[in-house]
C-alpha cells in the first residue's frame, strides 16, 4: 500500500515538474518597438463576439521566438503563450473561458519577438469582447475567380464557434469525367428567418434543380417551367410564410480585354416572381417591359419586398457600364398574396451609380446595400462600397469605417441585428474573403475582422473565393450524401407557372397594367 502511494506521489510530482518546465515566462528585459506587430489575420483593436472561435493568428515580423500575453482590464494575466512556427493557436476551452469571463470588457494583447537573442516588445493593443453573440453558422460558396464551369465548386458550412467546416454539397461527382464539360454549379444558399431550418440552394446541371429543405424533407424542384423566360436566380424566403420571392434572370457575362476587372456579369432579362412552396407554384410579382428587376428581399414583417430596378436593357454587351440600378420597394398583402404599387426609396442612377443587394436588419432599423459604378454585379468592381440606410429617418451614408479600396459586397445580417458579414478582396485584389463587423444602435460599425480558422494561414493558402456568405442560427440538417441521393437518383418535380398578365406589362412606377405594343 505504502509502495503504491509512493509511486503515485512520484508520478504526480513528475507531471507537475513537466508542467512547470513547459510554462512560458514573460521576457524580463526587452527593447520597445515603435509600431504594432504585423499579424495575419489582422485581429488588432477589434470588437469580437463572446461566442467566436479562437482568433488564431500568425506573426509576420522577423524573429526566432514569439510570445503573447493576454491581460484583463485589471492587469491580471489571462494567458502567456509562445508561438509554434510563428503561429499563435489558442486552446478552444481556454479561449472560451477567457471570453466568457470578460464579456463587455477589453482584453489587452502584448507581443514579444526574439531576434538574435534580443527581445523586442511591441506596443499593446486591445480587443473588446462584445455582449452580443453572432449566429453560430456561416454558409458560403467557394469558387475559383476564373468563373469557369470546369472547376470544383461547393457550398460549405462554417461553425463560427469552433472553426469546423463541413461540406453541404459540391459538384465533384459531376466533374469525375474529364470529357464531361456540362455546366454543373452550386450556389445561392438561403435560410428562412423565423424558420431557419428551412433552406434552399441550386444545383445547376442535367440532374439538378432548386434543392429545398422544408418541413424536414428534401425536395428537388424545376423552377424554370414552360412560359417563364428565365430560371429563378436570386431569392429570399418570406420571414414566416411558405413563400420565396425570386428574380427570374437570363444572365450573361462579358470579359473585358483591358483594365483590372476580369469579368462583368449582367442581366439580359430579369423580372420578379413569387414561389409558393406548398402549392409548388410560381406567379408574377413584376413583369415589366424595358426594365430589369432583381435582388428581392423581404422586410422583417414580411409586408414589404425590396428590390433593385434598372431602366436599361442591353442589346450590345459593350453597353454594360450603362446599366444603373435604383432601390425600390413594393407592398405585400399576405392574406391575398397580392402586391401594391412600386416606390423608389434610393435613386442613384441619376448620379451615374448603381445600387444592389438590399439587406434589412432583423430589427428593421437598417438597410445595408452596395453601390458601385454600374450593373447588378459589384463583386468584380474595385470601387464597390457598402452603404447604410437608417430606416428610422431614411438617412443614408457610405459605411466608410468598413469599406476598403477593393470590392465590398455580398453582405448578410446576424439574426440579432448586431453583426453583419461581407466579402472583401482587400488582401490581394483577386480572392474574396469574409469579414465581420459589429454595428451599434446608431449605425456605427466596428473594424472588420476576418473569418477565424484553426490554422491562421488557411485563407492565405486558399486558391478560391468566398461567395455569397449567409449567417444562420441553425445548421444544415442534411448530409451531402442525402442531398446527392435526391440530386442524382430522384426525378425533378416541375413547378407550375401561372400568370394573368401574359399579354400585358406592369408599369413599375404605378403598378397599373398596360397592353404590350
């Protein structure tokens, strides 16, 4: 018994000795640097959700060793950690404890680097732990910047609390045959606001269609029935009811032979339609001649549909820069499933600008949208910026505190309206990356921070762009194999298209019907 106890004491002492020998001490003597360290991603002086995954980073300044110290507002040391291969990768359990103990407070970071035996201490920076959580799931598409149909394209879900990524669906099964050049693409993943378990995306190809998860089942729908000139493209679920507003688009691309922009996507044709999920039926919202409507988005109460509209239709691809879009809205009566008159809410075409992607915060306070020089696609335009409209007083401003010299677009709100995500090409001008910012009650946004990964170099090494990120309160409930079973092994169900205005057009300003000439 005594021998066993002695053995246990020796083991415990050995473990304690090992832990002591592995502890990290703050350098006792160091020179002061004059500027902040260069770290990637740039997680300096930001506001971060209290439920965010560890914000791991890489220090890019020269040095043989690096140490980081984290302190609370009282100067108490929370963590001292040395880097591994110039990377600081925090243990998830310890990170969550630090954030939960400092909600609403600041955490002070101090970095040290040793170069040639001498330690350098960089100026400290502080990150604020917000009292507001962010939605735990982010979905997005990963795609090569070349926009070729021959690449592997996929939809993915990222857990914002753990940095785990999983496949929703990819087109890899359609790409196994090198001789198969059919267009097979996946895109546009949307959730219903009040029922986020209801989701949809497109699998475009010979066996594809709109893939819908509704009431716990997967459905594959053909949303380009006979009589509808274009298929459904950009969509938005009604917040509560089984309706999805779509733009019906015929999309073309042009590839400039000069200048920094590689591709321009534009609408050759676009109208708005309403899809009734339970009736599997499409009806017209706006069927206009000489106008383009796109990017529908519901208000939080579901009684107003916002969208973008252009008076320009194209006959010549060289005239793409002439396409200018204004922001408009139209009222909706859920009881009769009918729409009212169109109103213009932000007119920028007269100023030779174009507005796109209206997104309203869940609390109905703010409308976030993108403004660029022309067209419906801001993704490849370097001067595309985010704008914010305060719906309480209709004031509108450039959201300068988050915008960059590169394209800023593809934004989405967190369900508590305190955070939004957008895609920016600030890192190299070619690849789009998701960034997140907090917004307060006055509409002031915090410094954006990049999507966290277990390996901070993840996005530096990723040769794909993030596309159309969407925050969601609930995960995708089905696996990739379950989606593939529907896509490749079940028949597509055709939606019906009912129109009472097949031989008329709707005036987009008055809402009145006119005979086509």
